[in-house]
């Protein structure tokens, strides 16, 4: 049994309206593992920042891979896109993706944060600002510290926070940083996150 | 850190109101999410605890306002940014422009001018430059002065040249500038049909009878209601059959003006106005909500 794995359930009784996920190095595989088992009628919209090198990968490629595996609809939003259940919104490469207000996204070309654009911190902070305690934030594998402050921002507002068990991450830097900064409500092995979300978000 | 969303919004509202009342710049309808972050950065930069302290500073210290103003707007640009947009422009817009004896292009939010000069190069290569009158506008007088000069750092050249080639450029980008020390200076023949002017999309009025409006990666900084005002302004400014070019992640889909247009390129966001309409009313932006 890994020393990290924990799971607090008192936060589960709250009403959640949105899931935000941040991933970096090794993220595509981790995202597939979490997103593909989610059923078509999964009740919450999901916003995802996956770090990518500018122009390195056509974003169409990511969307295509994820759509091939997911039952939910994966798309890259335009600015001011409405946030709707049944969709997974993937931040376009080289744009920050933020929550403008409840139910709407905004994109921006503002400077990279911690060398990242899109930035996980910006997405998480803006989601926490607009959705307050009704957000679930999840930090996955990655080789930097983006997302740690964002997860803490969700924590401060009373949202539910979750990190991938670093032992199951391709690179553990990002979940370790998030765990240190935010002491998340749950730390789970990659394979358990999807079933946890399905159970957790049922109502 | 203030603890509630409403308190934060109130502080931000007051700050933006102070700037508007004191200096006339209207950021009240800018997109909140990124504005909040930019102001947070300024708090950290000047080691302030909260937005109220910033309000005091901008009201009583104009130099401080000028410092902050620079960081309220974003001036990210490059030559032939999103090269495939220019390719699409060649295919979807240029053929129609060829048939006109003359035409007018309004480049709204032109920043330091890199994208204007890119468009001028494209028009030259298509043999259309001499028929074009180009209006280049921005809210920020300082960046407009830079745009007028057309002088850019030489270390940008590799990226700009690569973009130019990807955009379908026919020759070499170096045909259009002179290198001097650590700068490049755009050829003056590219400038002769450009008129540079201060223009604020939030408060100012139409430019009439345009055949093309290019406004790329500007509207993403505005909230939904201000975006809609600008789309009405653009619709009033565009002739029947004229073209509207937006940034590749900006869309007309969420605007009330959407039905007036046909989508020519959904990826690079080129639209053609295909409906006539009475001019829309444009109250200077009084539908100021944080939506």
C-alpha cells in the first residue's frame, strides 16, 4: 500500500458543478485512463489543461485520440464557449483557458505562467473564483509545478481536491507539488480515479 | 486575500470605474477572468495588499496609471501570426477583392503593426496593394507609434520568416525589410497606403463602408456583451458581401450578429456578410455588466 493514498469523504456531500483537470508530461495516457470510462450521461462538464509544446502537435491529434476513447464529447473551445454537461473542453495549445463566469469559458494570450500556456493554475484559480466550493480539481502526472497553486485556490474556496498518487504517475513532480501545496482531499492511483468520479458525481 | 467572490468583484468594479472616470479608458467590460489575473500581477509587482490600495494610487498618481495601463492590455503579435490564416485569406477573400476597382481594409487592434505589414506584403504579392486603403487602429497610442515606424527586433526574423513561408509567401521576407544593427525596418512602400489612427472599440464609432475588417485576438479580451457591441459596430462598418476576419479561437457563434454572416473558414474564422440590415444602435458601452 502506498503511503500517499488517502480519501476524505466529508467533501463529497457538497453539490458539485464542474471538474477541472491539469496534466503535463505523460498526460495523454493518464487522461485517457480517467476520461474514457466516464459514461455518456456523466453529470458534470470537464475542463482540461494538458501542456503541449507550441506547434509540436496539431491539437486536432489530441482531440482525435481522446474522442476515439471517450464516450463524452471532447472539443477545443472557442473564446466565450458555453460550458455544457456532456462535454470535455481541452485548452487549445498556446492559449490560456479560463472560466469567465459560471457557464462560460474565456481564452487569453496573456503571458505564460510558470512557463506554461495554457496554465493549469489560471484555469483552476478562475474556476474557483466563479464556482467557489462547487468545483472538483484534479492534478495528474507532470514534470513541473503548475497546478499546485491552483489546487490550493480550490481548497481555500472549499472545493474538492484530488491528486494522482505520485507512485502511479509517469512523472511525479506535479502531483507531489500539488500534494505539498494543497493537502488534497483525496490521493488516488490512476486506475481508481474514474470509478471514484463516477460514484462521487452520481447525484 | 479577500474571501468572497462578490467582494473581489466589487473591488475590481471600483478600480475599473476609477480608471474610466479619471482617464477615460473603459476596461469595465473586459473579460474578467484574465483582467483579474493581470491586476493581481500588478498588486504583486508593487507589493500592495489589495485592489483598494491600487485605486488610491491610480487616482492620485498619473505616472502610476501609465505604468499599469501598459499591463492592462496585451500586445502579443508577430508577422504572419497563424500562417494558415493568410493562406486562407488568399483563397477565400483575395479573389473577390481582385474584382474591385478599390477597397478598404480596417485592421482593428493592430498593436505594434506586425500583422498589418504582413497583410500589406500579401496584398503586394497578389498585385492588390495599389487598390487598397488600409486603416490601422489601436486604443494604445504608444503601440500605434511603434506600428507607424515599422521597426522590429532582428531576433524575431527567424520566426517571422518561417511564418511567411508557411503562409504561402512567394518570395523571401527579406525582400520587404532592411536590416540595420539589431533591427529590421519595413520597406516604406508597404506603408504608403496605411492610415494609422487612435480608435477605441469600446467607446468609438464606425469606419464606414469597409470591404474587409481584420480584428484578430482582440475580442478575446472583452466580455460577451462588449463583444456583441463590437460585432454590431463591425456589421455597421461592413458593406454587403464584405469580409470579417477574427482570431482562430474567436467566434461569431455567440453573437446576435451571427445570422448576418456566412462562414467561409471555420478554423481560421473568416466570415462574409451576406445580409443587409439597418444600422444597429451603438450606445457607448452602457450595457456594462460583468457577464
